[in-house]
């Protein structure tokens, strides 16, 4: 009896297994999405006084990487940390009242450069930084050498040049008095400084530029060796000018020459097509000219300035410069979070923010702010550079989590009537 019962039970088990294995279909497919792999960078360090190594609290630390800006401050130990950086180079700026604004640079490698394929590779850089207080002074005398005779050189421009230390500003200037004496105070207390006298014209003679090396001490004034400047018959050239890329469309062109220019001999041409000139004004010593166009230039446009003339001592010159004007309004960043081809917001009530490079003309008659084609009211801040849009509570479409919509804007900057920007975003609600 027991044997028959065992056989019956065994048969039932085998039949059940047969039904399971033959009567049911098993789905062995697996949906797999590869993780997003990137290097997550961190920069941290300690900021100290370069003179006494004291740790500096409250230093404003700003990291700029591509179109992103990260800001923090040092704690009571002078320590700072900035995380979530992306691969690529970045600039770190350090600012504290009483100290020279200074910069450092770093680089977060790419995943390929690290040769690692795991998700969220963490990479850390240590950037310790010294800051220089405005506690140094410098004085000295400049003399003209004429026919082996020494005369005090009044009105000479003297630069204290800190370009070797990546400070901002990296140059400070003063002018010698009637005794040829120059005095700097409140300079960054770096161990070295370059003292430069610019080319000078006293109304009769032109004098060469000189470059001298010197040192500074914190909380003290250094007396530098005397500087002699010599007569030169150097050709005319432009020492400084402001025709940089991004030139303001309503800006004035300013050029500083190495010697006095005869204004009557000075001719110029500005254009793509010729731009009329409203005014040309020279300083009293005829070394600096300010050129005012008769109308605003065009945005994001190349211009050429050609000019010629003679110096007071009879040297002819001719030159030209090319420059491009400032771009029109641009979007710097948004508050959206990129996700699977969309721009995502956490909830239907989340405000959407858009940051512009220029103030927006909020009263322009052609402005437009729409969600799925329906006009919505904006909110502005930061001098009309930041736009905030939310889905109104009485909006005709009742959005829910997982829905998406089209946000469309058309804005005009205050630069010109034609500086327009139109943009559309497909926005997903998480």
C-alpha cells in the first residue's frame, strides 16, 4: 500500500513539473539602460596670506567652468570646497577686501583620460592659494638724459606691473611730479614687481620706455633706484587701445600713442561701409585720442579702423585695427535639469528660470511667453536679466506628473530694437 501511495505522489509531482515547464512561457528578456558615465570633479584647498601664512576666512571663491558658475566662501580655517565640476578646464577667482583679487586654474580630466568605465568617477584637485594684501608702497625718481645732462622728468607715466602673479588688476599707474618723483601706495605686497616707464614726450623730445625689476615688502615702502630715460627717434606706435573683441556698439574708441601727434595731420576711416565720425578729441599733450562714431555700431559685426598722421617731431605713421562688436542677447543658463532628451522640472508648480546676458526690454510690443501656445505672465528680476515663468493655477490644461509641454519665448534686449532672441524648450514634469 505504501509503495502504491509513493508512486502516486511521485507521479503527481512529475506531472506538475511537466505542466510548469511546458505550459508556461518565460520572458527572459531584460530591459537595460547603460548608466551615464562622467567624471565628477571636486576642487578644494586652503587660502592663506602670502606674507604670514595666516588662514583667511570669508574669501569669496568663484569657479567658472564653461557656462557654469560655482560660488562658496572659506571657513574659519581658510578651507573651501567646490564639487560637481565637469570634465575640462576651469578658473578659480579669490576675492577678499584688503587683498588683491587673484586667480588659479585647474583641470578635470575626461573619463577616457582616466581609463575607467565605472559610473560617477570622482576626481579631486587640491588648489591651495596665497593672497597678497594691499600693504606695500614704492617710490623713486625718473630723470631725463639730454646731452649727458640729467633733468627731473615730470609727467612720466610709471607702471607697477604684476602680470607674473595673475592678479586683477595686474597694473597700477602713477605720474611723476615736477621733481620726477613717483609714489605708489596700497600695492599688492608681492615679493617682486616690474617698474615700467612708458614712452614719454616732453613737447620737445621723445624718450624710450624702460623696464626695471624691483622688490616690495609688506607694511612698508621701498625706495627704488633712480631711472634714467633717453631720447629716441622711435617710430610712432599705439601704446594702448580699447578695440577688443566685444566692443560696445555705443562705445568710444580710445588710442594712446607713444609720442605727441599733430592733430591737423590725423586722418581716419571706420567701417565696413564708412561710418561717419561725430568727434575726434585729443588730450592736451596730444598723445591720446578719443573717437566718437556718429551713430551706434551694429551688433556682432567686424569693423576696421584705418588711420594715418604725423607725430610732432615729424614721423609719419599709418596703421589699421580690426575688431568685432559685442554679441546680441544670449541665454546664459536655465534652471531646467536635462533628462532623456527633455528639460525637466520636479513638479508642475516649479518655477522655470532663464538667465540672459543682457537686460530685456520687457515692454517690447513683440515679446511673447507661451506654454503650449497659451500666453502666460512672466516675472523679472536682476535688472530684467532673469526671467521666471510658472504654470498658472487657472491654466486651461491640467498637467500631471509625467506630462510634457512646450515653453516658447521671444524677447528683445535693451541694446537695440532688432536684438531679438526666440527659443523653445520641451519640458517634462518629473
